[in-house]
């Protein structure tokens, strides 16, 4: 079985602060993908970023960056210079390989509130 | 921009009644997913279709839930009879293929309230 843990239930920051969302996962697969999705108040989940298990290179895309560390099974997501529009629930997801037949497992989400 | 369509957006029903939700995935997406999201939790996969075939329904309560995707395009999820514990958001998603690497595109969801 695979599991995703987002220990931070809620985070509140002031606009322009940087914020990091934590994600820890468990899987027996050697090949897997990790995702971050955003769920704004409207309810529709939106794909943000993806990382495969063989690529630990950290990247930056605009105000988003992510830190994937296979040794600690963590896939943390950082928003730089946060904005009010970033307020949403953020979900980390794991898509398994052979043993999980590609099934996606989501964490329980972190609610981010960005105050003006 | 192509979107996943779902209807209705909101549904209120009494327990023991039957309810049905509809989903139309993005054109060309072979894989369709139904998730249940309880308030404060992440989406939980109920059923996954590859074209018209079910590839995973291990978490679907088959005594009361059913899902079909007859022509491999749109899909219907049914609950009969509804129970109080079924109150949740029901999300539909689609992806190009059911491969591990493909991101999923989600619809707006149907919020079900069972009284």
C-alpha cells in the first residue's frame, strides 16, 4: 500500500512571505510520480507540478519550487512571495507503479491562507 | 480550454433515495476516475475506467454504488440507496492514459448532502 502524509493541516502567512508545504510519502515501488494539486474555494483541483522518482533535481517554475528528497521520502513545495490568490487547499499525491497499478493516493491537504 | 464537465453541481437527497452523477471527460482522455472527497480530507479513488473497462473499483462500496462508462466517453456514478455517510464531494477526473506519469484533470465536483 502507498501513503501520503501532509502533517501541516493549516498554514497562515502574510502576503509576500515565502511558504513551504511539506509532504512525506510511503511506497514500495521503485518507479512512481509525485504531484502537487491546488484546490481553491471553487472546489476544482488544479494540477501544479509533477516529479518522477528518478529525477531528484529540484526546480523552480515562476513562484513555485519543489524539493524532492528520495532519501527522506519527502516532496516539499514552496511558494515564493505568496499572494492572496494562493489561498487554497494544497494536496500532495503519489501515483504508484507496478505494485499499485498506477493508482493515485492523495494526502489530506494543507489549507493555506494568505492574508493581505 | 477543454474541461471536465460534471452535473449536477449540488444534490440534496433524503436517505434511502437513489442519486446519480454524470461526468463528461476531456475529449480524447481514455482514463476516467471517480473520487469521493469528505470535508477536510483528500480525494479517495472510488473507481477508475480505461475506456469502457473498470480497472480499479476496490474502494467502491458495491452494495450501493455502481458506475458505468458504456461507450468509453461519459460516465455515470449511482448510489442506491443513499445513506447519511455518503454526504461528500464527488469528483470526476480524466487523463490521457492511466499511466503513472499523467496528471489528472478534475471537474468542479458534485456536492451531495444526504438528509
